[in-house]
C-alpha cells in the first residue's frame, strides 16, 4: 500500500466511523446521556484528527492526495 492509498483508506475509515455515530445520534440511538456525550466526543475527536491529518499532509506536500 502506497502513501496515497493509505491516506484515502485512513480518511475513509474515519469518515465512516463519524457517519455511523452521526446516524445513531440522529435516530435517538444513545441509550443515555453518558452514551450521547461519549458519541459526541468521539465525533469531535475524529473531526479534529481529520483536520490535523489534512494539515500535516499539506505541510508534507501531500495535499493533492487528500481528496475525499
């Protein structure tokens, strides 16, 4: 697996997880407030991770590999 394939696979995995959590939240699937907060925190963490990942790729001149 080359770097471009890795970048795409990693971003896809993170986006899929964020979409999965968002679906659960939007359908009222959190069993209690603690689960809701945990899922919201995970979405925030994934979002921040994607932002930092893109920033690092841009610094490393891999920004052309960051297409979603």
